C-alpha cells in the first residue's frame, strides 16, 4: 500500500474496527483507516481502503495489537466508536447515520469510552456533539 501514503502504524478504525470487535454485524465494504496524513481512497484487487485524516493527538490512545497469528494494530472498540463519532461531527458528516451499534457486549467498556472521551484533546463544541450522539446511542441500546 505504499502509494496510499499510509504507514503500517495506522490502524483499522471506525466502522471497520467496530465490526472486527463485534459491535456491528454488517461487514463494511470499505476498510477505514485513521491517518494523520492526507485523506484518500485506495481501490485495490483485495478491497477498498479509505484513509481518513484525524488529528495526531487523537492517535495516541486506544490502539492495541490484535490477537491474531499475524498481529496488526487496531483501534480498541471504545476508540473506534470515538473516532466514528468524531468524524460524524466534521465537515462532510461522514458516519452521521450509524449502523446498529451494540454496546451491550462485554467487550465494550463504557468507562474506558468515557475516559478516552475526556482524555482526548477535542474542542468543547465537538465533544458536546459527540456526547449527544453517545447518549442517543446508549439510550437506544438500553431500550433494546
């Protein structure tokens, strides 16, 4: 993937990671990858890769190595949801309509989500918008 401008330390994120952690059942057609570089899309014979730009400060927490035969970096379930909510507040409102996200699973840690949300350097306006989406998502899961 050198032509994408991505490095191998840029982990699968957003909806892709939510699926890999079991929080959504749909298999995304595109693998989203958080990057500090320029946003771009790469179509290849094995799939479509979408590199979405986020602030470098947002790449410092919530990333771990996968438990696979060939380990790779991946956003935790909590960080993947934060990145998805963050991008849903930005200019093009990507992910403004989220698929069904099931945060009732044991693998999703609400306290860790809250900790990351407080820890990450996000403006008050964006944070408030993300919290409103989080509260809607939590209420929807509580009523299920």
